[in-house]
């Protein structure tokens, strides 16, 4: 049983203002794996006060020194990488081997990467008779999701610290223990008191108190579009800076000259990663009408290869969903797809056979002959559910790909790379993979339309936490 009964505020572990706690459940078996404090408005007030008190000193700390702290945090996390991966695998449900590479490996790499970026970043430049300087935006409230918990925390905290901002973090109460690992790493690194603060709790009251707090200059949020709209409304009252990374309904456009087998396999992997609990999941597979029968066969066959099981068990390829609420949500969408007339090619709403009782398991599911107007093609499901949508020609494929309120990610497959790039440029989304292009931690990540605004990762992520100032010089 993991028990954390204190919050990290002002450089020390502080008792929360109330006694209420939150149970955290193991995704693999549904059992309570630990408890955390349910932070309240008073705790947020204390954390923001600590962050404001630390801002002056931290913002004046030399970038080279800030870079050293980031490297120390990375090293402290790396020393506990195996423990971290196992904890997140139980919190979220991602298979352990993959959790080690992604859920633990990426945050460790990103803290180190932002340290390297910081060493070469230019905070000022001469423009005519002006000296243009870049200064930290101030106190940042970071609110993060449960699907890639520490990775999403890192994409906010590391660049904010690099920029000279101080941070109050409110992680998801569903997968919170990784945030305590980070606070312990911060403590081990010797970061000055108040530069990083951790308050756990529910969205209401803790999250909303952070968004509304007059001492917070910026909110960086990753989560649902619904929650992003609420945060926008609250933050507007204080005219706060906002960075929002929200939902997605990404299209994988398989052009008629693509390697069909490779494209279907790549799309399915992109859809089922982390049991489909990925904002960039390739949940809509667009294929030409002539190739639809073969694509449907390949996808249904490939789905059978995703072995569902305990995330800690050897051989598991598809772990459970993160919570009972998420399980019910995904099963509801599968039933909705059937009700609206989509053809169920694989999977379904029933529990998979042979999985541990109490866990939040769902079958890898494929729907065929989906119309883009159907609910399963328009709404973010956040589960292992693929919709195959036939198109008439290239123009029709582009139209369907863009016929969504979201614009976070997508993919294009073609043996002609110039054609693939031409199509990708016409898709209104922030990240398009071409023929399975590899993940790049230095490329900007963020969305168009209702997928949010602002960018994370690399130098682009650092720039989100900076303000411009012009010093007009006489000479």
C-alpha cells in the first residue's frame, strides 16, 4: 500500500489543511493501491504564496545554474526508473516494459533535454535601437492528466523551471504517485524552496482554486476539451496566460498507393497505444473504397494479436483502462457504434476472457463501414476502438480527415513521400506522422481548433513560459 499523507509546499513536506484522502486504484485488479491527500483551497493558497516568494530569486538564477538543477532532477528520477515504471504501470495500466520506455523513460530524458536546450537558448537580442529580452511569465499553475502522468508533468514543469518560472503542480488524482516521485527528486536535487510545489486533490476544489488564484500568472493544462473550456472561462477573469493541450480524434489517411499491410499495422499500433488512452491515438483509419475489404480484414486480424492482460505480466500487449469510469465510458461508445450501424469487425463491449477480476479490461475493437458523422467517429473515446472509414478519392480523404472539431494529430501513408507531405500539409492538425515517422522530443506538440493552443516540447515548449520585453535604447 502506497500512502502519501503530506503535500510538498515551500521546500518541505507539509500536512494538508484537511483530513480528507483519495483512494488510488490499481488498474490491473481494481484494488486500492494507495492513498493521497485531498488538497483544498488553503493548500493551494500556501503553495502559490511559496511560489511567489521564490519567484524573484529563481528568475534571477543564471540559466546555467537552472540547467544544472534540471540535470540533477533527471538523475534522481533515473535512479528510481524501475520503481517509477512499475508504479505508473499499476496506476495507468500500460504494460510494464512499455511503461519503462515511455512513462518513465521520456520524463527522465526530457528533464535532461531541457537542460541542454537551456544552455544554448538566447534570452536577449539587439533589434535596432532596442534590446529585446525574454523573461519568465511568473508563477505557473500546471494541471495534468492521468494517461501519461509524469510525461505530461515534465513537459510543463521542466520548461517552466528552465524559463525561470516557479510552479504549483496539481496532478490527476487518478494517477498521482509519480508526481510524488518527482517532488522527491526535486528535494534530492536541492531546488530552492518554493520553486516547485505539489498539491494533490480533485479538480474541484484544488484545480479550480489554482486556476482562479490571483497569484498565478499562467495555467498550463492537459486534459479533455470540456475541462479546457471550463479552465478558459475561469482563467479569463484574471486575464491569465493559457496553454491548453486538449482532446483529439486523429485520422490515419492511407492513400491508395501505400503499403497497405504496413499502414494498417502502424495505424492499429497508433490507435491501441496505452490501451487507446492517448490524445494522439489514430482512431479513424481512412482507406479508399476499393481497398476497404482488404484493410478491414487486415485490421480485424491484427487486433487479435493484442494480448489483453495484467500490465505487470510478461507477454501483455494491451493492458487495462485506468478506471471503472473509463471502462464504462468506452463500453458505452462500443455499444453506441453498434446501435448507429457500424460493422463490428473485432472485439466488442464484453469483458475479455482470462483477465484478472476487478481490473478495467476491454477488448481491442475494430469497427468497419463507419460514417464520419457517427458518434464513434466524432467523439474522443479514449479506449482501444478503431473506426475504419472508406473514402472516394484523395480530396474526399482530406475532407473527412478535417471534418472534426479536433486537430491534434494524424498520419498519412503513401509510397510517394512528396504526395504524403502534400496531403499532410492540408490536414488541420498539429502533428502528422508520415509513413510511421518516429517521435521527436524536440518537435513542437500541440493542436489546432478544439485540441487547444500553445506548444509543448523542445525549444517551443520553453518559449511558452516566456514574455517579451523591449528596452528602447537612446544610442
